[in-house]
């Protein structure tokens, strides 16, 4: 008798880890953090323009923006990193009118080399400030149309390896080149990634944390299918957006037994969203997990002053006097966490970032890349494709062609 089945079982951790080790042989984001980045650093130091304009969309820009925005408070940048990541004409005009295009260097990023949005923006820029080898760099795969365009125009090109998905490409030239070009220490970024990778693949602390969380999410995916990031810093807002793309585009798939998987990411910023979405978490349906992200030391001691006691006495908030804003933010985060823990039926975990620097944002982001890969392996899906997105691209192209 022959027995066959088309359903899957949730495999044990060691089987999934072996799958990840096998995947590591062909999927590039695991080992790209060990690449030699000397050329990227040396080239970036030759860029003289004051404005670095990253022209890209989705994975081509979200990762670099997550790192850059996180570091804005701790760096004294002499150059500005700008992002043209939307075809909204108002946003395009707003950015272009706010910078000196003659003093700008354009980094065109598209893994496929034919992404409609950045190519359209580049063509528009070219009508105002011609794109050339003097003011532009291309980051793409080495057999794309964009690569051929760069060769024809003598424009320097860096590679996104074919085996690195766009949303996992932040630690390739797609993210490292624009970040290095404004003076960020990209070696520290990769050091952060490597520290996480080594702990994970040696089955150390990171391995235990990732597998514990991934297994819980997979085993409870039908009950808790909404996964919330609640970041307590506005400088993590771009990280939240990066997380949403990474999570949704990687894990929203049909698995081997044709079942639709639905781990849905949401992002919140504290304390802003305490005054709105927290109500839904506390008293709404129990279909959400919450991950809080806190920064322990923001290296900013700005305090709430005593001020004019008589003027503010009516407000009866004197207990705030002398408290630093960093302390107040921490108290708010801890109070929100405690309010959720007190419910006893809302899954919650906390990630604490020691300080605002390259090393720690890289650890956070590479850790999320790993957990997405592990969850994908548990779900038995293709974590790295995006067939649902491709459907929309094909329809768009057809509509444009039919309109001509």
C-alpha cells in the first residue's frame, strides 16, 4: 500500500535549522554580510556632492532609509541622504525643489533593472539635470537593462547578487553605498550583522530567541495572525516600514498544501499610538502579538524644566519637573508593556536596543531577516519570491501599453 499526503507538519527545530543551513548555500542574504566592501567605501569617499539622492522603491530604499533615519539623532551629517521612492508628483516636486540638483549625486537602485517607478523618476530628473558618469551611480544585477544603460553611459555600477531578494538587500551595495556616501560607518553595520549571524549559526542565544519566537508564531498563526511592532522612538518609524515590507512580502504566501498563510504585520510608534491603537489591543479581539522595541540610552538628557511654577500650577503636573524626556518615554513604554502583560492573554515580547548606533540597528535588522527566513521554513513556503506582486506589475504594464 502506498500512502501519500499533501499536508505538512510543523517540523522540529533541528530539521528547520538543517533546512536553513542548506538554504544558506544558495540564498545570498545570509553570507553577503561577509563580503569585502573596500570598493564601496573607497568609491563613496570620492563622491563630492552634498546631496545623495537614492532613487528606488520598496526593498531598494526602505532598508537604507531605516538605518539613516535611525541614526539622524546621533550623527552630525555633512551630507544629506534624500529618497525619491514615490511617483507622487507632489512629493517629487517637493524634494527636487528643496535641493540643489547640481550639487546632487543620484544612486539609481533596482535589482531587476526595469522597475517602473525609479526608471520613470530617473528619466524625469534627466530632463532637469542630466544623469551622467559625473553625478550618478547604478546598483542593479549585472545582466539587467539598467546595467546595460549604465555601461552605455559610462556610469559606475555596483551589483545586487541575483540570489539576494530586493527586500533583503540592505546589507548589499543597495543599502551600504548610499549610507557610506553620507559618512556612515558601514563596517560597524556589517559587524552588527556578523555578531547576530555567528550567534545564530553556532546555535547560541540568538538561535534560541529566534526559534522560540518563530515556533510560537507558526504554531499559533490561526489565532494570532496579526503581528505588531510597537517602537518607542520616532527614529524607528522607517525601520517599522521596512519590517512591514519584509514580513508581508516574504510570509504572505501559499504553502505546499495550497493553504494561504496570513501573518499580517502592523507598525506602531510610541507614545503616539498609545492614544489610539492601544485601545484596540487591550479590549479588541485577541488576534494580535505585540513586539515592543525600546532604546535604553538615547544619549539625550533634555529635561522637563520647573519653569514658572505659578503659571503651570493649575495643571497639577509638578511631579514631571526635572524628569528627562528619555526617562518619560521609558516610563511610558514600560507602562504600556505592563498594561498588556496584565491582560494575561496577549502575547508580548520586548527588544531593548542599548544605544543609537550602526551596530545596534544592524543587529535588529539582520535578526529580523533571520526570523523571517526561519518562519518561512516552518511554513514550507518560498520566502524569497513575490508572485502576488508580479501580478500587479503585469497588469500595470498592460494598462500602460493599452493607453498609448
